C-alpha cells in the first residue's frame, strides 16, 4: 500500500536521537501540564508554541504533539490518584479510577489506564495512516464553497452535539469569529473593529485567548473550589504491572467499542471529553453486572481512557487532511502550523509529505515513549501535587504571563490575558463552552476567506452553496445538525403534552 | 436586585449581565462593521460584510440567552458566588492584576520575583528568608530557560537596563 511506504519514509525522517529526545521532553512537559491544575493540553501547547518559532517544523510538531500525548496521560494520573481530573477529558476516569486506587489497587488502575490509553491512541494513528491520504485526495477537489461548507459543518456539529445550551455555544463561537476579525483585513487591507485603539491593530492572538480562558480562568476556579489533594501513595510495582498486562485481553470488547466511539468523536469535532463520557456510559449500560460501576470497576477505567486517547489522536486527521481541527488542542497546533508557514489541508500532503508522514510516524513512536515514561515517572509527579497551591499557583501564573508576552513581545497582551481569564472563569461557571470560541478564533480568517471567495465567484448569491452535489450535501448535513436540537426539543415537548393530556393512557411508559 | 440574597450574587443576575455584555459586544461589532462598509464593493464583499453578520448572530444568541435566563434561572436561588468564596477568588485575582501592572513597569523578571515572593510571604505564610530566595530562584530559572535555553527574550525593565542586561 502506498500509505505504508510513505509511513516508512516518515520514520526515516524522524528516527534520530535528537527527535527521540524532543519526544521525551515533550511527553515530560505534557505530563507536567496534565498533572498541574490550571494547565491543560491546549494551554500547554500554547505556552510552548512561541518557543518553537525558531525550530524546523518537523521538530516543532514532534515536540508539540508529544506534549499533547503527555498531557492526556497526565490528566488520567491525577484522576486516579487524587480524584482531580487534570484535564476535562479525564473526568470520566475518576468515577472508577479513584475508587480502585482507594481500595489499594492504584498500580492496577494506573496500568490499566495507561495501556488502554496507549492502545486507543495507536488505533487512532492506524486509522490516520490508512485514511488520511484518501481524505486528502478527496479534499483536493474542494474549492472555496466546499471549504466553507466543511467549516459550516464543523461549527454546526458543535452547536448540535455540545452538552451546553446551543445558544451559549452560538454566542461563544461567534465571539471567537468576531475576535478573529479584529485588526487588519487580509483581503482589502482595511483595519477592522479596532475602534481606534492602537493595541488592537495587530489583532487578538488565539494563543492569548487560550492562555487566559483555559489557564487563568481555570486557576481562578481552582482557587475558588479550595483545592485539596488527598492523594493516595502511589508506588507502581513491577509485578502488579505484569499481572495487569495479562488481564488486559479480557477487556477486548470494551476496548474495541471505546476505540470506535473515540475515533468517531475525534474526527467529528465533538472531541475527547464527549468521547470519554459517552464511552463510559455505553460500557456501563452494556455491562451484564453493573453493580461495581462507580465503585472501582476496571472497565470503568478502560472505557473512558481508550476513548479519550483515540479521540485525541483522531482529532488530528481532520486537522491535517481538511484544515479543520477536531479539538481545542488540535486547533492550537493548527494555528502553530500556520505560524510556521505551513497550510494545513490537502495541499500539505503533496507539498510537504516529509512533514505529514514524519508527524504520523512520530505519533506511533511518541505514544509508545509516553506509555513507558508515564509509568516510570508517576511517583515523581504525584509528589509535585503535594507542593502547596500557594507556591504552584503563582508559578503557573508567572509562566502564563511570560508565555503571553512571548507571543508578540507585547505588554498589552499581559492585560489581555487577564481579561480572557475573567471571561473564562465566568463562562465556565455559566456553562458557556470555551472550545468553540478557540476553534472559531483559529479558523475565523479561513472561514471568512472561503465565504468571501465563494461570494465573489457567485456575485453575492447564496445559491453557490447548493451548486453541486458535494457542497449541497455538506451544507444540508450542516443545516440538519444545526436544526436537530430544535427538532429534539419539539419532539420532547409534543411527547410531554400528549402525555399530560392522557396521564392514564399508558402508565408504564412514564416510569 | 431582589434576587440577590444577603450572602452572594445569584446566578440569574450574572446570567443576565453576561448576556447583556455579549449582546453589547455584538452591537459594537455590527457598528464597527457598518463603519468600514458591510456592503458590496468593486472587489467583492466589503471588509465589514462577514463580521456584520457575526455581530448579528451574537446579538441574536444573547437575546435568546436573556430569555433562557428568565426561564431557567430566575427564582431558583442558585448562587453564582457567595461572599466567602468571592474573597478567596479576589485574594488570588488582585495580586495577579498587581503582577501585571508591575511587570508592565519593571519587566517580567523583577515582576515574577516580587509576585512569587509576596504571595508566598503573605498568603502562604512562609518566612521571608524562604519566600525571597524562592521568588528570585524562579525568576533566575526563567532567565536560564527562556533567554539562554530557547533564546526568546522576556520583557525587561529599567532595573535590568541599570545592570546592563538586555
């Protein structure tokens, strides 16, 4: 197969001590941001991004993507040992992971989590290896209207599939688009929405937004909740790792099912958080013996972890092949690609095959490196969390401020980060989702360009989005998704009304 | 507002406030877009064409959120933040803003050292001989990592200039 050959070339590009070292650095930093409260994967990648501007793109993407894998692993560690999810996507792991650790099975829970996460990630990468070339080839046929339709589909699925109120998602997303359009207009060269404030001329960087929304905002929430780490002493014993590894094949069905859920949720922009919750729910519903769920059922660790990581890796497929990232972290990485002068999307596969296949090869290797590193370093990271928050918190703030300044060497960005932090704090408390805002900020310019070019092609008529089967199909799917919450709501109220009208009709259905 | 109990701000008030603010932002976006031209020019859609509709959607979403706040959160007694928690959040937020101001004036290295030492001393209740070296240590570590390791400069102020470090 053609893809396998390309993959072997990719391994040729990345197999050097330098790159392996970068992987280890990336994974280590990733575990660190995953473990620390207030620093998550999107934030960690944003903070590291300015430091990679002078690197070559392959090294830079290896460092950043490995940080992503590390952060996913780090998030599970704190879920299991401290009952504190380091990442939103590892919330579901706390349900059964923490009870297991409390019952003295910390090593077993951690090993189960890491190995099933590794398997999920590998499945995601295999999927990318097999499908990416095909998706990219398909996308080569796209012109501006099709691109706009793909963006529309991505954003529509956010509104329909998000757990939050669709209108809050809409507002959050549109704020992102508006923020992205501040500054110089790329087509006409006019200044937009700057309101004569000189600091706004350079625009608002999505990196600043991520650091504030996810970093400072999360820290404010953490302080408010009065974080207390009641950790469980974790000593990973080799014998127990061995015993757990033998146990893994027993969960093949859970792993297979969770992988499929994860891959699907990763490709569509639902993301790892939704995937892990859904996979946990499915595992519990389909289990014959549900009594242990929530009290330390190993399947309750395996299911969300597998789905979380397969979704995390799969999120890179639409980013690479279409230029539409599947998660907030993938969005930040995509922003990074654009800063390094690469254009994500199908052309990347023909222009820079060394980069694309190098990245895919590094995903295989990086995940293996991550599994070993995380098992080896768990006790070390567990001890970091015993450092009081009055030291860790301010250090994280200082790191974020430094990162914010480095984005554009601008002092005003430091205050902008504080502003975004406040927005992040309030939005989080009111259930406004933050990921759509970030995604819209990264994609804003591209979506707008696609829209304006389509309008130019058609002379201002919206008919162009229904001019051929492909674009019409994408737009219709997007509209259907957009209207689906409304349809569900209508069906729900109709059912309720019918039920209220005939309360004794069929009483069993009510229960 | 009568919704507010003595011990905090109700969620309803904050929901309304946030929706009103996003709505106002939407209006500002529409106004800014009309200002630069939201119509059609010889070169195709004008610069404000796309943002204008974005602004309209923000206004629309905010209005629905206001209605939903009335439907879902009025009179539920849900508290957004109570006085005790607000104090805790402020104790983290205010030093953070002060840090921003000091950093803008004296640079990030001095700012970091002062901020870390001060929070450790005043909030962590560490002795000054632990807090001060810790602050300086973090600042020095930043210098080694960023300036020397990655060769990206951080903001420097008058103090570094005085010592001749650029």
